[in-house]
């Protein structure tokens, strides 16, 4: 998350302007500024959209406080898998992803019986190999090597 002093000062100014209204929902221009400023931070997009969409001044103050005092990164769980296990699991994940994409690209398209398939696969998230427990995949997500793409689905982070 960003802790840029200029952004923080601007957020404080806009929050004060919003609180100056009798009804914070009427401060449309200020909420637009807040949304643009918060998009530049590392805050979760869903949380930002909710606070701005609901025109929640108290929620905005909480977000600003969260930016000022970011939480320390969570320590690894006591039963975290060892690095060698993580390395083998990641290798298996990449291999399965490559095979899934290859399979997707080699299929005949359902749109035309004369089609030979597509040049590029649209597959991004897959169900990871079941040889490793869920804790291995969660640890890889925590380390930033994988991204959870849905319940039980994982993908490589965007480059």
C-alpha cells in the first residue's frame, strides 16, 4: 500500500470537504476524487468500491487510517510446508497448467467443423494437482507465487 504524503494529504482534504456537507452523499465531485486517489493505493478494489459507492464517510476514514498504519505481513503458519515441497508443488502446477493450455489449444472449435482450434489458450486458472494438501497452495498464495482465482482454482500472478 502506498503511504505517499501528497496522496494522504489530499485524502485528508477531501474527507474534510465531504464531512462539511450536511449529507455526505451529495459530495459527488469529492467522492470521484476519493475514488481516483484510492485506486492508486494497494487497497482491495472491492472495499474501495463499496466505501465510495455507499458514500460512507466513516468507512473512508477507516481506509485512510489503514493506509497510515499498514498491518504487518502475516507470519507463516506453524505447520507451513518446507521449501522443497513448495518447489515441487509449484513445478507440478506449472506442468499441469501447460498441459491444460496445450489441450485447450489443440481442440477443434465448436463454432466451425473446419476449424483446427485456436492459436492461444484462454485458460488462466486451474485446479492444482491433488498430490499436495490445500495448505501448500495457500502458502504459495501467501508468498505471492500463485493467485487464488476462485474456490479451488489458482493461477500464476499477472506479469
